[in-house]
C-alpha cells in the first residue's frame, strides 16, 4: 500500500486513502512517531511531511495524525506469545468477532460426525487457540492448533 503511492502524488490522495496509507505506515513502523519525522526512513519522510501539511491545514485531526491504534496493533502482532490482556486489547481493533475462552465453536474442516466438529475453547490468543471436544471432553490435538479462519462461534458455556 505504501509503495504503491508515489511521493509526488501524496497531496492529491483523497482523505480516506491517505489515512489508510498513513495507518499502514504506523502499523509497519510502530516505533516511529509523527513528531520525529527526521528519524523516519527516507522513503517514508514524504508521508510525514504530508501528514503535517494536512494537520496544519485542519484536514487531519490529532486522532488521525497520531494513529496509536495502528501502532499498537503493529507492536502486538510482533509479540510471539501475547498475554490475555494484550490479546484482548488487540482484538478490539480487529473487524471480526472475538473468540473467548468458553466459546463453543464449530471446526470447519470436514468430519464424518457433526458432533466431532464442536469444540469448547480452553485457551485463546490473538489468532490461535486450543479446545476440547464438546461431546467427549478430549483435548483437541495440540498439533492441529485452531486458527481463527478455521472456526465459527456457535454458543458459549461457562468454563
């Protein structure tokens, strides 16, 4: 997304498109701060200049100039084993339903018996989890960790 926008065309980008690119830069480089534009890599400096130009003209409010949510997501996605708190915070920014411990989910891979595809989530982090089969209580094989794209929530139970 960033590489697809030539620096000479930044000022012509519609607001929504500029915000998308600006947030992508914040996600990819969360250690960089808009106030420290001189510290940015050369290929990104035009984005900082354009962000400040828009901010000074009143076209970019502070919550868009300082994209802390995008930066936080970029930082969190680099954590190998996020804590429950980190995962919960990260999930607040995702445009998909949150999966929680205790959710009954249907594993989308084919099973001969529908009951074998229902699991209770026993552990979950940002994009993967582990569960027990609902009908047997047996642990889902840990070698086949659950990925978000492989399951859908169907119910919730207290664990």
